[in-house]
């Protein structure tokens, strides 16, 4: 087996040198005066409405596009506020599915803007002038060829500036219609409501509709908890204000407990001996209560975060105790799942009861708990909602977890939630839609999705769950220790703790960043055989049982990790010296990138704020320019005209996803790749922002790269030597050495 290598060296940083060319309609596209006139009349109707409804101090306008659009194809001038970009007024985004060309169902983008009334009036005036120009000079229809001629100087009209005219035409090409969207969802229970951010303070605004709001009922300035009567008031008087809503009740998905038959071979926990805890890493557990009577109680520091008035029974202690038993000592009673990670201490926070607890209350508790326990880097959360996630927005629970992870340099490992109904293809429940977390689904011991599996994706796009692990199914169960001793159970709640153990080992014992640890987990699950079957049941794959299978690679593989920080548009290196044979590179290659972007729930389906685009492959020099020939043929942001539609970029290159996994397919008769002049390989991370420029600067990333030799030859020593020559610092990652380093670092020093 080969050690994983850690390459340390200098990444180069480069500002974006690409400039946008002239504004043109896409080739073959046209815009008619009739369409401009329709858009103008829609805005006139919207303006009339908001002139009569002045409560929000401006106007909410939804822009319905013809399809999913890139940031560069959103509004350029319509709804613009003076010199500001219309992007700055976006308050929400969602997908809808409507008829497109040839009556085929098309996925479309909808953006909701909050603008002053004068912005609508100005847009009406501009559309009116542009309509007249189309009728006077272009017989009511303008083509892409016409816009090319305009950019060459063929524009003499004084009614409106050439650049403004072209932007109106481009906006009209992508926009299908304007309207005011209303919430049509009937909410009968106490719910968490998110309203659009307007120019009026939320407490002041809601008081206009007869709703008295206090800070204790608010998660943030736009997300709050309302009673049924308050929701009804809001629906009657301001349905346009509701961006999203979800029932405020996170019900624990109860696990089946198997009563043991006499012939079942399950260890009696009374016979298990466990040493006293020493300096083992600590994992945080957020769950139901913990029972102090179990044999491993010294390994768990339990804190009940609920009001002492709650009557806590044995049932309220089972789930949390069982989860912590796996984290502390799971291999002792599940020898087939011995991961080689040893034991872990647990800081256990009881935040729920067995019958469920308010999402709102849990969110408040989790933030305070994480803030007060900064030494804990891995948090296990095996609670989840029985309700399905929404297609168009992240749940409040997931959004809060994503914010916490962005702010506190921690990672949550979350159970994928269970389907105990008879229905198939049930979507996962909150908070398993958290994008920064590792979401774990369950498989049986035949590596098939468990019978209770729920599926992704999240926001119709993001891969969730991330990975899968063994959670028991049918007669094959996971053994845990509950208040009454050993129990056999099934569920994603009992798959997630095994991944928490591995994450804690990688971060605390091996010393990796959370970005590298997450990339290693996902990369090891995907391997070389991953196929995206579209089921969204298993995620990237099943994580190997043994930690050695994550931290070592076969003799014919070179596996290395790289880390960096984004300070400019592009972070890159063109000096990775991959060994050659006969002036060729005999390797299959794959790479996994992980990062933790900031996110904004108010942006709806455009949830993640920063995009990291990975390019990895051989360095090629052509026409005096150096570039990377990426293993997945990624040509995004390359010099020259490269037209990649937004939907294709998302499907092919996972644009806006915070996990990028690119891999070549292993083929029996594959030929070595040509070694170009430099003989080098390169890695480039290009960064784009949805909202504010440079908002993602300072974000860290972790990359895991694997090169598999086509002929089974071990070339790792050659690779190490070449890296040293090129100035890289190469560190061989060794489990035993890192364990010794950790133990030494955690020793208590007694001063004489």
C-alpha cells in the first residue's frame, strides 16, 4: 500500500483577465416589438398595484426567464436602480417547470426583485422607446446580426443611448414575463415563515398587518415563527410577502427496534469492559437525552439543554444514548464494522424529546452550543423531519447549520432521514438538505439502498445525500447500547455516527482541515467505479469500512492532497511533475474538491454564494499561452468564445456545487496520454461570485488527487523525487506516526 502524500508549495494567484465582449443577441435569436410591448404593459400593471399598496416602501417584482440562466444573462438594465446592477435588488430565486418550445416541459428561473417604484417607471419608459425604435428601424423585429451591426457603429438613434438599447434587447430576449408572485401554499399549523427583505423593518412591517412580532420569535431579520392565526392574517393581507414557509416541527424519525430471539448472538453490554478515557478526540452529539447508567458513561459528558419541567423518560434517552454508543465504542459490538479509529469521547447535548421538538427551539440551541464549545470540530446530528424538503428553498434548519459551519470552522454529519411509509421516492427531510454538512444515507450489508431510503437532490440540483454507510436493514441490524443494554436497530441515525468517527479521526488524529477530510471521505466513497445513476439514494458512494482504506492507496496509485486559500479570481499551479514512461503519462486520473461557501437562504435556489471551478490535467502550451487540458474537458472560463449554457454547466461541471468530483473511466485497452512539451500537470481553481464581487476571498479549499498507473507499476517514489526537484514539500501521511504525534501533543506536562 502507498501512503497518501501531502504536497505543500506556493499557489499562484491571478486576477480575472477576461473581459466581456460586445453585447449581442445569441446567434440566430430575435426580439420583437410585440414582446417588448407586452413586457411594458406587464410592468405598467405591476406599477399600478404597488402605487395602491405602499406598505413595503417599494415593489416586489418577479422576473420569469425562459430557462435557467447564468448570472451574466440576468437583467442588465430593466429594473436597475440608477447606476446599480439589477442583481443587487434580488431577494429570492426559485425554479418552476412550464411549457417551453414545442410544448416540452422546461425548467425555468424566477427571480424576485425589491425595487423602488421609480425603477419600474424608468423601465417602462425605456421599453416604450425601444419598442418605437424596433418598429421604426427594424420592421418590428431585431436579429442577432442586427445587434452585431449596432456594435460596429450602425446605430444613429438619439432617443436612447446605443448601450442602453442593446441591454434592453438582451434583457427582453431572456425574460419571458414580469408578474407579482403570491404564496399559494395553505399553512394551517404553527410554521417558520421567511418573508422577502424589503425597505421596512420586519417588526414594523408586520405590525401594519396586525401581527405583533417579538425578537424571541425571530431566527433572523426575515425568518420568524408565526401562529396559524398570524399566518392567516399575512396570507389575507400580504400574500406577496411570503417567500417560503415550513411547518415548525422536526419529528425524530423513530428507529425500529428488534426484540432479540434467544438464538441471536448479541453481546451483553454488562460483560463489555472499557478503559477510562484519556486524551481521545471529542465529538459533539446533538440528540435526545443520554442515560448515565450505561457502561461507557465515563466517556460521555452529557448536558440536558431542555427545561427541567420536561418529564424525561427512558424512551427519551434511547435514541441519543444509542447514537453516542456507536461513537464511543461501536466496534465492540459491531466487529464487522471495526473501522480502526479506536474510541472517541462524546460531549452529548440533549436538545429534543423522543416525540420530537420545535425546529425553532432547536435552531436557537445549536448555535449557542457550538459557540460555547469551540474545541469540537465534528458534530453528529441524527435528528430529522418526517416532512419532505421543498424543491425551491433550503429548510431553515439546514440554512442555520450552513451558516454555523461557515462561521465556526466546524462540520456537521447528518443522518439522511428515514422513510417508514409505504410511499416510494420520498425526498429527504430537514436538516439533511444542509449543503456544507456531510449527509449520510443507509445501505444494507449487500451494499444496496436500505428499504427506508429517502432521496435527493436538494434544490433540484445538489447531490444529497453525500455518501452512504451501513445502517442495518431487514434481519441485519446495527447493535447499539441503549438504557436497557444491547439493542438491534436500523436507520440512517445509526449510519451517520460511523462517518462522524472517521471525520473526527481525519481532523484530530491526522491533522487535516475539514475541507480535506470531507474531500477524502467523498473521494474514497466514489472511487473509480462511481456511476451517477440519477437515483440520488446513495450519494457519491459507500464509504470504506476501514480508515486505512481512506488513508492508503494501492501500489499502482499515487494519491496526494493539496490545500489553498482563494485570494483572487484564479488560484493555480502549473508545476505538478507526473512521472512519464516513453514520453507519455500512463495514468487514469480523478480529483475531488471540497469547500464551505457562504450561503443565503433568501436567494432561494441560488443558495450558494461562491463557485469554485476546478481544472486538473496536463499542461499544454499553444500560441504562446499555457493552459490545462482538464481530465473532464472543462472549458469554462477559457480564453476565446466558449458558449456553455447554464444548464449544461451545472449538469456537466456541477457549477455552483460545493463538491466537485471529476474522474476518468478505467478502460482495459486505454492508451497512455501524450506528454506535452513541459511534461507538467496543473491544478486551477477559478472563483465566481453570485452577489458581491470578491465576497468569497479567504475561503479555503481541499483537493484530493489520485493517479492510477495503467500497467500496475508503482511510480510513487519517482513522483516524490520529481516534486522535491520542483520545490514542493512532500509529506508522507502515516497513520502510526500521526497517532504518536497526537498522543504527544495531548500529554499533560507536569512542572516540577
